[in-house]
C-alpha cells in the first residue's frame, strides 16, 4: 500500500511540474532534502523563485488536497526554503510558497490547482 501511495505522489508531482512548465516556469529542483525535510518542487521564472508543496489525492471526497497543508507544514516549508536559499542563489527574484493540489482522475489524467503565495 505504501508503494502505491508513493507512486501516486510521484505521479502527482510530475503532473504539477508539467503544469508549471506550461505556465512558463523552469524546474530548478525536485525533491530537495535536508535534515528538516523535503521540498517537492523548486521552480523559477525570470522574476520569481517558487517553493512548492504538492498534495495528491484520488478524490476530494475527504477534502481538497491543499487542506492537508496545515499551518505547521507551511512553517516547515518556509524553513526548508531558507535552507535551500543557503545553498543556492536567488539574486533578483522574488520568493513565493505555493501548494499544488492534484486530483488523480479515474481516466488517468490529473487536475492541478495552484494555490499561490500561501504564507
């Protein structure tokens, strides 16, 4: 069961990455980790650097996937973003924290909703 959930999460992250690419963002990094946790996606355009938490669900029956990103998880994402910035340059870019809420549709497609600037 854990492998199935991991596969669903990876597919949701890939769908979110494709969505951002269609919006003109470059994928800078996927699944960046440090001692505090993991950032699912780091994306950039010429003006903005985005740190994105991706939440994938099969349905929204038990709530929207974005609802799983609690205040505590938002604070952890902020800390992780600062850790990433300690290792990388973001000169000349604004910073933003997003949530990608992904629903895996029964036909094999994904519905992606981006909630921008969560914190």
